[in-house]
C-alpha cells in the first residue's frame, strides 16, 4: 500500500464543512487539487501536514505508505511541502538551509557538507553553499527550496501553488524540475493550484474543490 | 483573599516587645552584640554634604566596632516612617527594614504616639554625659515633645538667612523690614512650599516676631486662641505674597532648591536651617563667595536633629553604637567643621576634656558663617500642633494660588 | 509541553496578582480600614476628608487636563510626522535617535527641559543680555505654571518617542506602502492620503499604548514635581504628599485620593474612547468626501518641525545636564560655565558604582524573566493556538493603566505579609510587573508577524517544535527580541516607586539615588546621576542594536527592509 491515501477526510470549521476528500496517490503520481481561493486548498494541505489550526476539526485518516500518520506530529510525518514563496531561512546560508533539512543520520561535518555540495551541484548551484539566500535570484531560490525539501527524504510531497509567483519562462522550467525529481524519487505528490496549466503539466488526476 | 483578611486582622494585635532586645545600660554587651551587624540608617539623601558625613561615620564605626552602616537615602523622612508603619500593619514586629532614622519634630511625635519606637535608650549611651542638657534644652524636648530617651540628638540647627552681598548689600533684619524690602524689590524672595519643614519654619519664625507672649507657642495650639494668635501672621503673608518670587504662584519644593535659585540670580535672600550651609556651598563652588549669612533681630528658631530606632529594628545594638558614635566629640567636631557639614554641636564644651575641646577650638568658621555670639540664642520650636494647623491654613490660603 | 501550556496563566498571575493585591491594600484604608492606625471599621470618613480638601477641584482638573493634553499633543505630533515622512530619510534618521531617547528617564528629561525653559535657563541665557536686556532672570512663571503647560511639554517630549516607536512597530502590519501607493495613485496628497487610508488601521494597533500614555500622564509623580504646578499640584502628587505626611491619619485620605486617581483614569479613558468614536465617524465622512489634498505641505512641515522640536528638547536638555555636571560656578546670564571641572563626577561618581551595579542586576534579571515569560506565551500561542483575546490584552495593560500610587502602597503591605519583602528578589518581581507588559507589547507584533509557514517548512524537514523555536524562529527574530529586551531594561532602570516601596529602601538603584538627590535640588549632583541613569538605559539599546548587526552582517534578509 505505498503512496499517500486520504480516507474519508473531512474538515469542518465551527461545524461548517469545508473540505471533504477521498484520494489515493500512488508513488510518482500527481493529484492536482483545483479550486478558487477560499475553497480550502491550503487547509487540506495543513491537515495532511499536521499543522491544522485548532479552530478546525478533522475526521478521517491520512495514510502514508500504509501507515496511518493522522495522529503523528508534523515533524514525524515525513511529508514535504513547497510553498508559493521559497521560505528560505534568512539567518542561514544557502548551505545552512540545505543542512537544516539533511537527516541527523548523515554524520560528520565533512560528510554533511559533501551531501549539501552534491545537492547544490545537482541543481546547477555548485559553490553557492556560503551565499546569503537573500542574494539569490527567484529561480535559484526555488531550486534551493526544492533541494532542501528533498534532502529531508520525504515520503510524499505537497505543493501549495509553488509556481504561481514565477514568471512564465522560469515557471515551466521549475515545474519540470520539481515533477521530474518527485517522479525520480517515487514520491506521491499532491498539487494545489488554481492554474489549469499547472494541473495539465502535472499530468495526473484533477479534483475540483469548492 | 481570605488569607489577606486574616493577616489584616492579626495586625490589630499590635507589637510586643521582642525578648532579646539589647539593654543599653550594659554597654559592653551592646558592643558585643553589635559587632557584625548591618545598620540600615534611613536618612534624607538630598544633600551631598550629609551623605558624605554619613559615609564617614559608617566607615568609622566599621573600623572601631565592626558595625557596617548602609545609608538608605530618602527623598523624605516620612518614607521611613511609612515603612515602619507598613511593617506594623503587616505584623512584622521583628527584623524590620529600618534600624535607625534621622528624625525630628512631627515625624518623631507621630512615631512616638503610634508606638513605633524602641527605647528608652538614648540617655544610657556612654557619650550622653557630654551632652549640653542644660544649655540646649532642645536636646530633650523635640518641638516641645519630651524625647524620653526614645531618640538621641546629634546636631543643632538654627534658622539663618543668606543673601548675596553683590546684589543685596544691606539685607532686612526683621519681618517688617523684609516686607518693605520685598515690596520695593518684587520677585526676589521666596520660601519653600509648605509642608516642607523649612517653609513651615519661615512661618513660625514670622509668627515669633508678631506675638506678644511667645510662651503660648510652647503649649498645644488647642490650649490657646489659635485664630487670634495667628491673625497678624496671615495679614503679613497677605501683604508679602504678591511681592514674592513668581508672585507666590509657585514656590521652591525644598530648602536646597533655594540655593540653585540664589546661584541663578533669581532670588536675593533665602532661609536656611543650617548656619554653615552658605559657607559649605560657597566652598563647593555652587554659590558666589559674596554670599553672607544673617539672623533676625530678636533671635531665630533652633532645634536639634535626632536619630531614633524603630520598635522592630533588626540591628538595635548596632544602631545604638552608631548613635553613640555620633555623640562622640570627634564626630561632633567633624560635623561642626564648615567644610564638612557646619552643624552645631549638641555637646557642652565644659564637660569635655581639654583635648576634645581643642578639636572644636581649632575649627575655623566658614567665610559666610556667623560665630555663636553673632548667631545669638535660639528660640524654642513651637509645639507640633501649631505646625499642623499653620500648614493646613497656609494650604487653604496660599496653597491654591489661582 | 505542559509547562508551556501554563505560561499564559502564569504570566497573567505575575501581572495581575500584585495589581489586585495592591488595589485591595489601597481600597481598604480608603474605606477606613487600616488596623495599625486604629481603623478597624469601614467608614466613608476618608472620602469626606478628601472631598473637603479645598484644592481638590484644581488638582483633579490638572490631572485630567494635563493627561488629555499631553496624550493628544503627542499623538498628533506622531501622526503628522509619520504621515508626512513615512519611508523617507528624515524618518530613518529619527528612528535611529528613537532608542536612545526612549532610554532617557522621565525625570532626567524633565530636569533637562526645566533648565532649558526656565527664566534663568539656557534659552534665556543665550539671549541675554544682548537681545532681551536681562541682566538678571526675569520673574516669569514658566516652569511650574498653574495650567501645567510646562508639565505637558515635559510629558510630550518623552511620550512622542514612545508613541512613535509603537506606531513604527504597528505600521508594517497594515502594509502602508501598498495603501499609500493606491491612495497616491488616486490623487491623494501624502498626509491626507495617509490619514485617510493608513491611520485608522494603525490607530487600532496603537490604541492601548495611547491609553497607557494617557494613564501615565495623568498619574505621573516625578515629572509633576519637577515641572508641574504646586498650588495645587496634580492629584497624584498630593496623594504622595499625604502619604509622606508625618500626620499618619492622612494615610486614609491618601488612600481615598489614590482611589479617586484610579477613578479619574478610568473616566478619562472612557472620555478618550468617546472621542475616538466621534472622531472616527467624522473621519469616515471626511474620507468618503473625496478631498485629495488638505494643507499637506504645511502639515508635513509641521509634523517634521514638532517632532524635531520634541526630540531636540530632550537632546538639548541632556546637553544642558552634561554641562552642569562639569560646571563650576555658572551665574546668569552666562551661556557657558565660568569654569569646567570634573569635580562633580569625582565627588558623586564613585558613590554611583554600587547603585549602578544594583540597577544592572535588577534590570537584567527582570528583563530576562519577562522575556522568558513573553516568549513562552507567544510560543504557546503559536503551538496550541492559545491566542489571547482582546480582553486579556487589556489585562496585560492593566499595570500600565492602573496608577502606581493606587496600588503600590497596598502592594508593599501585601508583600510584607507574604514575607517576600526586602531585598533584590522582591524588587525584581515588582519591576517585572511593569517590564513584562512593555516587553510583550514590543515583541508580540513582530513575533506574530513572522510567517508561520517557516515553521511548517521546518517541521516538514523533520524539525520538532523545540528545534523550530531555537534554530529558526528565535534567530530570525533576534533583532525584535533584543529591542524588546532593551525596552524592558530601560523601563526597569526608570522605576522609582516600586524600588522604594518593595525594597524597603534597602535596594538602591540609580533612580532612587537620583530622586533622593533631586529632593536637594543640587543641579550638578542631579546632572551626574541623571546622566549615569541615562547611560545605563542607553547601553541596553546600543547592545540591542549592535548585536544583530554584527551577528547577521552577511544576511540581507534580516536587515530592516
């Protein structure tokens, strides 16, 4: 039972139903969730991540690779997320951001630095480890954010309109990169967007909310 | 909140004497108990000269008797009274925060009447034998209130006026002359706002000059015709006030504030309770050396400064040792030095040994300080009840200028 | 996890416990109950005695008038200045000056101002005798004037920096640049546009600080003693005088006065609130009427001029104090001292060392405690959604709204009963009551404004809440955390009544020293102490400004942008 499964997921706020979703995303597949703003797309992601605000109530189950993670704290779920903004930590260097995501299991300063350097090289940013993230271009930031997430070895990836801020040329490029790496790692991906082009590029099923 | 109520009720029971209070008649035992104690001396901290003197006294008793002195600098002596009162309210009858208070007059009377003082102890101090009990009756009658050994004197003060001879070469020497001069030179005289003690003192001094029989002031005011006695005083102030600094619409907040006004050239004449203050201030470069001191014809009011020990003081023995040191000829001579404090001594010269007398004879008067002969005899302070009534009346008549 | 959940409750307890206990301790004697003075039965006698004081109407008018005037003027200056100069270099410059100005204790600023404007003061000296013909100071009632104008001025120069800081902290949340972009594009002038499009939302954010300024201005004691009238004085000063009176029966009357003071503050706050509603309505009508420019140029200049005047007065006053601290004889009308010497510093400086260290200890500890509690509250809010409602924000402000004279004497009695009196520890807790709200208010907005998705990302990267707090949020918010700490530190340094009353006089700080010396009126001694006090407060701000700059020298994303 690999993949991300949402079983009878229902989110309500003060008794008012907000989102109800049944879904099964296999490894390497993308499910696109579309809907206008306010239709509960981001709330759905929070529920899967485990960061739902206390004012929401949720029933149903979230299963990842067969295990139920509904009650687990966010940091234990191994569900990765990319937002519209890159949200690089401004107090850490580019390399520091990546190292933050790297599991503790990778031990030793030089081993960790090597993994970070390799990850940067993989997205064409070799030698950027000591840079201040604030000095990067939009496309560079997007690549760092992606690699930071992937270094944490997630078992599923959530995308919260991650391409909507990029301009047209860059957008296609980043989109391809994200989907390609998710596919390569066999990650189930849940994409939330209001842009039909994103959903089309993802190539998977499309669910309409709201 | 219930706990609060219970505690408030408990305090109504009042203090009981602690079992282990030191006995001043066994001085050796007092000295032994005092060694190692820390005495928190609550004293007005508004004058650098007295602060320096207190530090010196603290260093001396530390070296001689192993008593450490911490000067708690007060903006107002009543803060210490409040503290003891709050402690009594809270039922804290031992280990209080205040060990010794520089006190006199109304604060002493209030503490005495509220049972907030330890004693009697003062007249058992070894150095009490040098005190000029006969020549300076104020050392046993604080504003006419008998001290009964509950406080120990350490300095004499007498009302003087100081003036800048460069601007006022020929100062007025009576209240009538003061009024004439003020009318001719408006805005150049003021006095501290009551209830500052110096402001009250100015009124009492004025009253002395207008009264047929000054002895009525020695009795409580309710035993005299207060209204009739004070009528001329209010008439005088009604005449004087429009000619005061700021037309009497504002007053300096304390005695030393007048020093700054004098230095700034705002006023030409001011009242002081310390005959040596002008000299000491000139020596510090805060007043021009053209300032001189004068007393009024017919004499001026004098009183004594005391130290008292609260009933719940933590270091009573140490406090007594300090009080005794303050009475020593050495400390008294230093306090009288115009370069230090310029306070009058409470000791009788004829009771001292020749060596100790020499300490006093060696002192030089400051440039603006009057000799004891020029200072003349001190008039006794009126009973504190006069002060209260006069303060309240002044507040009604002049305290609300507009 | 458990202790964190309890943080908000503990914080409220720390704040409200002392205030409540103090109020009870004040209310009891106001109603005649004070066993140590023989008052065992409730009575209205203290209230009637208070009502019989002939100065009461004047004192009440002064308290209310000075409070309202000082608050309104400060607010107008801040609003005009920010409206006209938001995002300009003048604003950035003043922002730099703000922190040091905030750390100047009220009493020191008041002394400086008094020396500036008095008839024998610096301004008169600079103009005499060549322009004025004065060889001697004129007999003019400028300081201590019956209307309290000098006192209003003294309060305004200190409250403008405070309100300005609060406004600048609130500003980013309402995205002023975007709003102004829209307003300007619609043809509105800078000031008119700001007042119509930005101000209403900013005011909602700074409402409680404004209330705190009002309550403070109405009940301040030290500034009133230095600059305010004495015939009669404002009510708070009279209350303190009664408390200090040798006649102990006046304590009842003092307590009644303290209760009246509290009632006045509540009443004035209500009045202010009413004014808010009325002005809000009128403002909406005005905003919708469509006028594009209404004296924008003049208002802009007025805002700058007034803000410069207010800050300039504090700086000039401090310079005056600095000069006095090294002055020999300095008679009128000389604009400079006849001689310069280090005598005053040598004389008073060494004695300030011990109180200086005590000040550092107390302020450091109170600030650290406050910071820990505030961070715990904010973190609990973030983790468990324990968002304080509007009501608990009021509770937070309570120690700033309740006049100190109304609860500190009662608190002292209470502290004595609980046996926690005397000594540094109790004083630190006493300071905490006043430090905590300021730290919370300074930190809450930037803390909450932090993009919580950073936490989500970090959690997705496998970081638990503790690690997110330590490694992401705290470092990212280092600058606001440190400036909140500096504000708290400065607040602690300036506390007088809590130190005196709770410490039983045994705990001596630079401020107790300064106020004790102020009673003596020796301008040189006052200058030395006030400057020492100011320097200590400023050191905290300097550290708070410098540390993030050094630590994050290579992190553009963390510099104010």
